C-alpha cells in the first residue's frame, strides 16, 4: 500500500500575473521549482489565501530568477494577480518510506524571494 505524502511546498507565493486565454497550468520560476523539487508538468495543488479557492493544475517552468508565478487558463478566474498562494506537490510512498521522508518547503517573501 502507498500513502500520499507532501513532497514539496512553496509557501506564501505571490501571483505575479494571470493569463486567461492559455491552455491551462501555472508557470513558476524554474529556480523556485528546483529549490523544492517540483518537475516540469508535475501536478500541483494551489490554495489561495486571499479567497480560499483550491485547485489542481500542472507546472510549466518560467525563466529562472524571474520570480514569476503566473496562473494560466481557467484558473485565472479563481486566482488574481497579487493573491498569496500555497503551492503543494505530493508523492506516493510506502508507509516505511513515509516515516523517514522530509518534504522540501520554502517560504517566500512578497517578491517571491526565498526567506527560509
């Protein structure tokens, strides 16, 4: 049996832009993706602290160092620029693996710089 475990988290990311007419996903600065181990096209859950909306989508890389968090497609109706979001990814582990596993978590400031 496998259990679903938090793999990585970008905490307090600020949405820099939204683009409604796009096939759908979220673009994240590839340096931030690397910091927490999120892969291109990986599924993520986003939770918007401004309005409580939660949605699942996939990640496409944005330019490294750009600090961009761009909500693309239909999700742009639920999440707006300047909203603060939590971006979570999960993995499936055996219970034995889960006991030893530590997720990669970073906290971001208002400019999407890593603070810890």
